[in-house]
């Protein structure tokens, strides 16, 4: 998330349309084994992103304040020898 924020800051400096950049930005999240934790992470990220877009980058368009994310299964190791007991 902080890396996406830095890209937004860099795009703001040369005078690029920041709303177009925000619409095309994608953020990657790692999904673990805990389903509800992952949902909470996505909800928090969505709220943080929208707040950051409105406060720091002065974007008022609700579509530009949406975060587009994709998930990849995390690197968490599942020990089936203890999980199946």
C-alpha cells in the first residue's frame, strides 16, 4: 500500500491527471488461511485507500477513490500433520 502511495506522489509532481492514475492503480495482497482475517484486511485497505485519496490527493470522484486489488495465496505454511488430528 505504501508503494502505491509513492507512485501516486510521483505521478502528482509532473502534472499527470491523478484521477486516471488512481483508476489504473492495482494493489496486491497476500491471502492466508484465515478467511475472516483476509476479509477484514480487504475492508480496512479499501477504507484506508479511499481516505488517502480524498485527504492527501484531493480526489473527489468516488470511482477514483476505489482500490483495485488482487490477491495471491500467501506464503503461510499449513502443517497438515497437526491440523488433521
